[in-house]
C-alpha cells in the first residue's frame, strides 16, 4: 500500500510540470524512473494502475532516448557530473525496457558513442574529470555502473570494464577529490547486476597515445583524455557551444540548460596531468567564475556592475533569474530602446544562434590535431548581450607541445559600442599551490604569474598587439557549491578597448617548457603582425631561435585565411626547424614546407654591429696605408663590407617592419573583401552530380550546411536555370535506347529552358555564375516573384532563393557548391569540367544499381517514380530492366570516364549508402578532396541526421533517410538481378559494390 500511495502521489506531482517536457532534465528522468520502478513492483497486485503508470513513464523515457540520439556524439549538455543523473536513469531504462517490454534501445547512436564521453573527459590518472557545467572534481552517479552497462550491452569489447576498473582503483579515499558517499554507493547494485565477467578488461586501441576528441553537438573538444599519468600526459579542453546543446540552435526548445555555465570559449590546461588552468566547478552562474571574457561598462549589467559577462549569469541556475523584467525567459529588454536594427536582426534573423531560453551560445569553429600539436577556436559573440554591440569575441588556443599553450583573444566592437574595458579570468582551485604575480615596468618585460607546485614551476605571460603587458590581479573567492562552499583563486587581467579591434595573447607554460623567462624584454612572446586577416606571433625558445604561430581571425572567410596563411587553413605553426603545419587541412593536403630557420633578431643586430665596426676599421686603415696594392685591396674589402652592411640593414628593417606597422590603426571591414583572381584558382568550386534517379541525392546538402566556406546552390532553382550545352542536353541516355518507352522521358522532367539567361551560351553563363552569383540570383529572384506571385506552392522556393541570397550577402567569398541532382547532369560532367576548370572539384553521387532499380520499380512510397511505373507490369519489367541497367551504366561511365583525362580533375565518388550509414567518414573524405577544413558544425548536422533519420533541407524540405540495407533488392526476380550484375558488374566492382559474392 505504501508503494501504491507513493507512486500515485509522484505521478500526480509530475503531471503538468514544465520540466516534464524537457527530455534530459534531471527531474524528468529521475521522476520517471521512480514511477517506472514503482509500476513494475505493483504490476502483480494492481495491474490496471501499474499499466497506466508504466506507459506514462515509459513514453517519457523513450522520448529521452529519441532526443539523445539526435545528439549522436554521445554527450550530455549539462556536463559530466550532472549528466550522470541522466546516464544513470537512461541505462536503467534501457535495461528494463529490454527485459519487460522487448524494446531494444542498445543500437542507438547516442549509446554507441557514450563511452567516448567518459574516456575523453577523464584527466590523466583517472581521478578527476573536466569540470564543465555544474561539476564536482569527479563524478556524481557512477560512472562504473554506466561503463559496465555499456560493455555488457553495447560495446562487448572489454573497454568499458577496463575504464571502470581504472577509475575504481584510482579513486581518492580522502581529500577534496573524495567521492561523496551520498552518490558513491547509489549505483553499486546496478554495477554488480550488469557486470559481465566474461568480458576481460581491455583498453581501446591506442589508449596510451594522446588524441583529440570532438563533441560537435556539445561544442567541446578535449585532448589527452583517458591517458595514464606521465610527465608528457597533458590534458587540454575547449568549450564553445550553444546553450542547451546544438539541438537548441536547430530550433529545439526541449533542452535543459539549468546546470550549464556561462562558459563559452572557456578552456583548461593540465600539463603533465596537473591542472594549471581549471574550472571553478559547481557554483553561481557568473562569467568571472569561468575562464571567459567580461566587459564594461554595460547598460544591462545586473550582478557585477558595471561589468557584464555572458547571457544567463547571476543566478544559481543558468538563465535564472530571467533577463526580462516581465519574468519571461530571454534577453534583457529584448525590445529595449538600446537595441538597434542590427541587434534585432542578430536575435531574430535566419542565422541567429539564440540557444535554449534565448541564452545564445558559442560556436566551435575548429578543433584539429596535427601530430602532437592541437588547435581549437570558438566564436562567442552570440553569448553576450546585443546591447554591447560586439561583432566578434573570438578565442583560439594552440597546444604547441605537451608543456606550452598559446591563447589568443580577438575582440571586435561595432560602431557605438559602450564598452571600454575587457577582463579575462584564469582559475586554479587547488589549495596546496599559490600563484605569485610577476609585475614588469613599462618597456622592461612582460607581466605574468608563477605557480610553484612542489618545485615544479608553472608560468603564464601575456602581451597585447599594441605591445602592452598590463598588470593583472590575483584574487580568491569562496562560493556556494552543493551543500558547502568551494574556494578558488584566479588571475584577473583587464585591458582597455581603445581600438575597434583588440587582441591579447597569453603564453602558458608547464614546468618542462624551455623558453625565455617572462622577466626578459620579449618574455618569449611577441607580435610580428596584427592585421585585418589575423596575427603572427613569435615564441622565442631558450636557444634564441623562434617558432611562429599564425592565426586567421577572419575565420569565416576562406579568401582571408588564404591571404594570411597561404592555404585556407585556420592557423599555422612553424617550428624552429622551419617546418610549417597547417591546422584544419587533412593530412593528404597538409604538405609541410621548409622555409629554413628564422634569423633571430638578436643575431641580426649582432651581425649589423660587427659589419659597422669592420667598416670603421677599414676606413681608418685607408689613412694609414700608402701602398697602392694595399689600398686597392682595402678599398675592395671596404666595398664588399659596405654592400653586406646595407644588405643587413635591409634585413633587420624587414624583421621589424611589421612591428612598426602594427601600431597603425585599421578598422575591420563591414563585409568580406572580394576574392582576388588567384583565389579562384586555389579555392575549390564543388560540383555535385548524381546518376539518373539517385533518390536521396539531395541528402548531400548536409555536407555543406552550416559551413560559411560554401554556399549550397541547387540547380535549376526558380528562374536560375543553366542553358543546355552542346550537344543538346535533352539527348539523355533514355532517348539513346530505341526500345525505351517515350513516357520514360518524364522521369527526369526535362522541359525547354525558360531561364532568365536563356540567350547566354553555357560557358558564359557558368562564368557569370562563378564570379557574380549574387547578381544572377537577385535577377532570378525578381523574375520568379513577378511570375509566381500568389502561388502558395512556390513560396518555399522563393524562401529558398532568399536564404541563398542572404547567405551570399553575409559571406560573399564563400565558394559555390553547385548541385545538379535533379537531372542527368552526370552525362555532362566532362563539359562542366571543361568550362569550370581549374577550380572545379566534381563529386559524383552513385548508388548500387540493384537498389536503384528496386527503388524505381519496387518502392511504392517513391512518388518521384510513379510516371516510370505507370507503363510497367510484370512482363514489362522482364524487358525494360535491361534498358534501365544500361541507363545506369551509361551515366556512371560518362561521369567517371573523365578521370582518365589528365586535363580534368578526377571526380570523387560518394556512395549514397555510405552517406547514410557512415556520414562522418564520407564528410572527411569529401573535405580532404576539396582541400578545405571540415567544421564541427557540419559534423553536428551529420550526427543529427544520423540519429534522427531525417534531414531538414533548406531546399527540399524534410528528407527521410532510408538505409539501403532496409530496402531489400532481393525482391527483384533472380534473372533481373543476374542481368543487372552482368551489364553493370565491372563498374560496380570499380565503385566497391558486391557482385555475385565478389567485392
């Protein structure tokens, strides 16, 4: 009776609650698991009530699983500690659903990647985790229970048992890292219940080598997670994500951000596994308690006047108290008089990143590992109030080696911004170490801090692009955390925003770093260049040589990155050997070039001095020597030394030219500078063509969505229709088959061209499209509006055109991704390569001909093929499958045959089956082929597509994904399959398809 009353009371208390609509809210999953367990206990004695409660709880928990699968990277947006509430309930629900309802969730994408979430976030030594969000130094519930569950029901390889074993063995028994008993024993029963002793603990492959883990939906990248504790076991993390997770950026309002922090663009650094820069962990949601920037004076400052940090701060829960005076969630004064039209556009425009509860968020721009070096960066301007009138708050970190981390802050203000100061914060919450401030006199060196940890010396110094190194402040604070208080110490560095663009660089070094002391004039760090496109920083090693780091701050402009770095990467690192690494480009395209050692400026001055002394000595000798031969030799020597002296003077001048020029004021442009002619030859134009009837080819749009380097343009669209090239484009493979019925020409829907540019020949048309795409789209848009006015069915196409135009206006240097998926343009790929060279990068979308034929003739839900099936019957199928196979072969041969022409680029084949089942692998291959970075935003979109089975296309609407493994082509008669394999077999094997048991 007591259980019955408790479950009934809990059921009534949860109904109608707002948080019940949030699938990952800790209150939702905890309450629903309690109701579910109670219903199972009551089922024998109270079957009717138990059934109702069981269905109620199971429906909400099933919804939680569906929601998590959309975040296919295996992460939890509220972090490791509070995320354990959700993972504990999810594993229990999956187990009970499989046992009592026969529902199997173990094949979901989120569970398949959840092990990476634990491995990537545990620091070397397996005692503590990265403290993103409301966190303790370790875990709350588990994680041994969750890990053994994953091993027993999902992984089946021993990795979960291995990590659980190491965490269990290394747990602290006392001190600040001790696991609270309130949580420690809560999952002991399920850990014992799920442990599979037959799975021998086995580490994942390469576990002892540092690697980068990226969670694009969470907006987090970590390096060095899961390593054993060694001197070179360095851990780095970087976070810049949408509040509530990436799903909130897609318009999903079900995310729960309560236990997140205002921590966009925050980072941590633990050289040798020892935290130097760490988080402040669980506590009030205030920006200065995280390693981020705050600004002053702000008109909307609430809790630290006149300073204001990121949206959602000031409460114990993220976003509470609300920013609107009327009590509603959202931005402070969303209709405030302080907001101009550009701020309102940023809030409500198509590219706005409002996040959960209108709290905005950051954007993980890049996360790249190249050898032992790591680069990560994020843009957090959407995390700050629009009243501040900020254009960019960009932070980049570069892990140079296991002991050195370079950090760059780039702040751009809009005209009329009230901000005059910025402050950066760097936390360390270990009681047994103390930071010591190192102040410098103007012009005498760099300011910095020292941290002495058992005779291990950690240092940090900083420098602005103006050459200033302002004095910082060391502060301590105790904050409310859980049921206690937590102490933290931090560095507070403030500088003035005197120019529209301000930059500050920080060099953070572990105890084994071999660089100049921060007390020297250069302090191991100096700006070589600070320009519109980015910066170049020199780091002086102990031997006097310099390594150079170049970072593009116009990260959204491939032309700007190309102009600064010589390649469209995000950053470069040139070591003392002169070897340059390009961050963002794949290994195949990341050719390292040797430029020789850079001449240190001190050595240049020494040579200049010696040349001057030699010249003076020779001049004095001329007066003392009377011999003609001696005088002649002396004059020759003097002339040679004079030439060397002048050459050295020019060299030294060039070394300091950028330093003297960096003080010249410059303003960031309102829009991207136009592409130079050489950029058209280096930056690629992607051309996508599909075989006739490759249904699902529109899914390829996901490879370019959310990427500012590309503008995805499907052709034809509206009145933007390419002219027919010669020979006439309407002579498709269908018409080349005399026995093929006339109605089959309806399959591709080819009609006479009514393009606005119908009078222009094809070569000129494509030339205009590549060089003036916005103008062509605007004229096509005006023509479409005049002809389609009042047509409801065409409004979506108009919106699609306007979205493309808006994207081009925001990113005019974005390269085109031309998609010819609607007609048999694969036959015309050689023509396209001829007129679009040298920048064309063709992508050919193919499909298994058996699946293709089955989709045409067997799939009743495919509306696109009704006109094809109309004349077909069982007898027609036995005749026309041969012609259809010949159509597939002709189109594939035409598209891929151009690879034998050395004058044209070799096409990249994209199998649609792989795009559905292994989208990340396909994306990496495509971007390696294109020679451009693969942004985390594209990976997040791919994960969302893979987890939900649906892609929301800008141009095609909702595209349902069908894995061709579920479309059984064995329904085709055996002789049809045999004929198709006979006709297409050689091409199928070339494309990697299985033919009669052969691959």
